[in-house]
């Protein structure tokens, strides 16, 4: 095993703060006033206090939708309290009910989180969304014929599991949802708060409408935003939309797509479902590589096509959250001798070498959040009665950051395949059959695998789903042949797509909204003069882009994707502040309410 590097001192582990950037070009009195307000200590405290307050609400999915309703209500009450202080003429907050008619829409996400052993079919949309809402904040424009576009700003209040409470240290808020997506929620509120203070003093009134959307259920597929996207009355109030996500203060006119798979393994007697899963994962990885190689698109030159295996049996929490730990046993039915142990260890090391060759050695890469190795060690190995226990370690995070992180399920599958390849040699040394078992997976029960596959606009979602299904079946057949079985892969693995199914979209990189956004980022001092690209992950933006082809749809926000969904999720308050400054300038510019220096 690689030798563990000593931990750096605490000061070295502290995340580096980005150097302050100055606004580009001349600073108008209005810009100067915006920056003066956002850069005061009391504004920093406001950002911290509001973010900590809403991050204390556990808004993870829950099969008891009553619990979700209560926590959403509590979070919305805090936002309503803040919105009530703004005082824009004619503005009002409104809770708009989730429309159960979304159940018939092609982009509806199935309500998987409502399923329980007692309720295997789950709930209907009517039952799930009874008395549940999105929160809107509607600011009317005073001159519908004025230059500019009415604009909507969107962010979600739900988060992924597992929940952990927030804390503040050194200007960084840690906690579930701090980055994805409650930091962006706070940026929107803060931008409006600043504008409510500076616009009256400058004699400004909104030329066009501004619509705030604070939505539920983005993480489970986007049904909250879908309800707003199909709302034709609401659509009359906006001509463009900017969806706020953990986009690293970048501006994107396009998103890659993503689909979540579920593979149920029902194997014949004498076949190990855990071993079968290792070969299924291998073929799905290979298919993901092939899709990535085919993904040539000008807005996605980095080819953000990720294959993420998020759940295997009892391990993992979310299809698009990288799994950080898997435990399995190597059983012989009696105490193995030293040679058997040596052979097992040697196979594990050979499998690890194969994994590291493909995905890199993350024990030698420091985690920017901690300054320590991203993975302390690849696996733990120890004797257990009748065999050995292996605990495989990875680095959790959003599936979009999987190349920077470390997937425990993919690593585990590589180790398992190495053991299977040397089965005859190991069993000869042990004098007993070798059985590989996923810890906590009851014998005879269906083993369930879940994960996600990303893709760019070069591929249709139906094609991606068909290819990943075929890959899983190929992997199953490859393993079955090792057992001397003749079953077809489709007979033992059933792949379905019951959860998120987000299409990819590519908007106009030179749209009026994109030009206003770039000019606003320049004015705020953080635009990098580089080509416009699409975002490497998927979000609710695609619902509006697909519902209204040709409408300007942007994605922007503070927070780093690499830590979203991770065990170290956090956000810098400086980045929330910078996002608030940008949104304030962008809203004024987009609506034609104020014009600032900068090329468009």
C-alpha cells in the first residue's frame, strides 16, 4: 500500500482565499454604491447569518412527504421574511402550488423517493404535492415597452442526503446545501436587498419584470421547476431566465445532460450477484468512455461525459453522489492459511494497480478543501472468521466532479474482478471455494445498483439509455459465462430509468442575455476572457430551454461543483458576495433599468 504522507500543519490545510479582483473599466456612481454596500462587514454577516439559518433545515428527500412539506415551509418562511423587507413598488411574494398535471409531462421525474416497503408503488403526483409549493417573488416592471428583457432568477432549496448541519469558520460556511444550492439562494436574496437600497437613491425603477423562483425538488429530477416551466400565465412575466447553481461564478448558455439508471440483479442459484455487479460496472464504464469519445461539440470541448456509480446495495446515498465506501468479504468457510492470504492480497494489489492506471491515485492528490490526501488509503484489509474483510475507500462528491474525486464502487469492482480472475489459483491454495459477498446484502435478495451517465447535446437521451442498458446486459453475460451459465444478460439484470432523466441543451453563446451577463461579470471584475462553454453538469435550466426553444437560458452561481454533494460541502462567503454583486448588475442591465460600461 502507498505510504501515507504526513498531514500538513493546520495553517497549510486552510483553503486558500482567492485574490480580490477589481472591477474592469470605469466604475459608475451606481456601481460604486453597489460595491460599497456589498463589501461592508455587516453585509458579510448578513450573508453568513441567512445562509446558516436556511442550511439548518434538512430539506433532503423523504418518503414522508409531510416532513418535506414542513421543512420546505420553514425555509420559505425565512425567505418570505427577507423578501418582505425589500419594498419594491408592487412586488409580492406568492407560494404557487405544484401542479400535479406535471405527471403527464415528458420531463416529469418519477417519485422514487416516496416508495417504501409498505408502499412499494410510491405516491401519485396529487398525493406527493398536496399543499406543497414553490415560492415566487414577483416585481412588476413599469414600462413594458422599455428596452431590455423581463427576467426570472431561479434557485432550489432542496439538498441531497446525507444531511449534516452548517457551521461557519474563516469566512466559509460548511454544511449540506451550503454550496448546492442554498448559497445561490442567498445570493439572489442579497442582490435584491442591495438593489432595494440603491435604486431609490439613484431614482431608478424597474423597466421590465423580475421574477424570483425558489423551487423544490431539483435534486430528485426537477419537478418543482417543471411546474413553473409549464405555467403559461407565469411565462407571460419573463422573457429570459438565469438558473443559479454551484457554477463557480461562471456563466453558461448550455448544460450537459444526465440520466440515472437503476439495475436490479436477479441471479440464478450458484451465481454471486456481487461478482456479477463488478462486470456490469466494467461494461458501463466502457460504454461511458465510448460515448465520451463521440461527444464532439463546440460548447463542450472538455467532453463532460461522466459515468457515476452512486449506490450498490446498502452502500451509497444518491445516484449522482460519488460513493465513498464499500465493504465486502472474501469467504472460505474456514480460516485461510498464509499462502491464501498472500494470494488474496496480491490480487487486490493487482486490481488496484489496474484501477489507478485508469483513474489515477487519489492518495497522492491533496483535497483542496482540507489540504490532506483526497483518499487516505485505498482499502483496509483484515481477517474475519472464515476469510477476510475488505473496506474500499473513495472520495465523495457530485458526479460531475468524478474525474477529480474517487469512486469507491468503480474501485471495488476492479478489485473484485481481479479476485475472480485468479479464483482457481486462490481456491487451490485454500482447498475451499471462494465466495465474495457484499456486506449487509442479505442472501437471495435482489441486488440493486444505481448511478448516472452524463452526455452532451451530441447524443439523444434515448440512445444513451439504450446503450447503457445493453452494456449492463453484456457485463452480466460476461460474468455468467465464468459460472458456465447460458442465460442472456437481459434475463438477470433489469435496467430502468425511474429517476432523473435530463436532456442536454445548447443555447446561443452570443444571445443578448449572454452578452449582458459577460458585461456584468466584467463590471464586477471576475470575467475571464475565454471562450464561452457549456456547463459540465445538468440542472433545471434544461426544463426551461426545452419548454421554450429559443428563449435565453443561462446558468450561473457561486460555489464549486467539486464539493457539491460531498462530505466536505462548503462555500466561501466571498463568492456568495461576488455572485450577489453580479446578479444586481445583471438584473439592472438585462431589464434595461441601468446601463453600465463594458462591451456587449
